[in-house]
C-alpha cells in the first residue's frame, strides 16, 4: 500500500500542477520571472494533456479520500492522527477492609482486614517492582494504564513478580498480619487513595 500510494501521489500531484497551470493560463517557465499570468487557454499544452491532468487530479482527490476513510494515511503519517489520551481508570479496594490510618499528606493509608487476607490490584496494570522494605515488609508496585502507580506494603507473601500483567481479580499475595499499606502516585505526586477508592466503613 505505501508504494502504491507514493506512485499515485506523485503522478496525480504532477497532474494537479498541469491542471493548475492550465487554469492560470501560463506555463511553468513563466513562474518567478515577474511576468503577469493572464487567465486563458494555454498555448503550450495540448487539450488531451489538459483533460488527462484534470482526470489525474480527480483520481488524487478520490485516492486521498479513500485512504483517509480506511485509516491508511494515519498509518503512513502518524503525526496526522489525533493524540489519544489514556482512558480513566476505575480503581477499587484491593481487599475487604476498612481504613483505620490515613496520612494527612495523602502519602498512604492502612487498611484493617482479616489475617492472611488475599490482596488484589486496585486496577489492571504492570508489576514494576517487588522488594523487601524495612518498614513495609514485602512491597509491591504496579503501573496502571493512566500512569498511576499503586504501592502495596505489609505483604507476607507474593504470587506475582515484576513484568507480570495483572487484573483486578488476580491475587497479588496475602497480608503479613491484619493490615495492608496502600499508596498511589501520579506524575511523581502522592494521590490519596480515599479520594479515588471507596472503602468499607469502619
């Protein structure tokens, strides 16, 4: 398709040039020499060539219209395509439990839950990192499609590893005791989980 498009585009563009010259009544040699271009029939172009040029122009317009409708132009020239913004992500609680400690800065919360409760991702995403943390125990980070990063702490075991793509129904692991640490970050800034997730009331 790209070669066909380039060939047709080149031929038809030349045809448009010829047709334009005919409409202006001049010739390519008069351009840029300060000579007045007077509308009228050309003296240098046969009528058959004029008709062929206009037919080529019409074919070019038809081809561009068809390629635009089929999305080919966006494939050949990505800059012509509109910028797609990521769709909003619907976050949900990673487990059944109530928030009992919430940071005033929005840096993270603690969710009270049952012992060994299963932990799920707040939304689908890509597992970025899993590491041992002196304060949070096993810590897990997930990158979501809208650029938000969710961080889970106080985990006692993991069932996923970096590079995995996870969904809300997947089990990430289990809490170490009876609480889960959860934090959200977007564009390098803390996002309060209680602003975007509905938790069980205490």
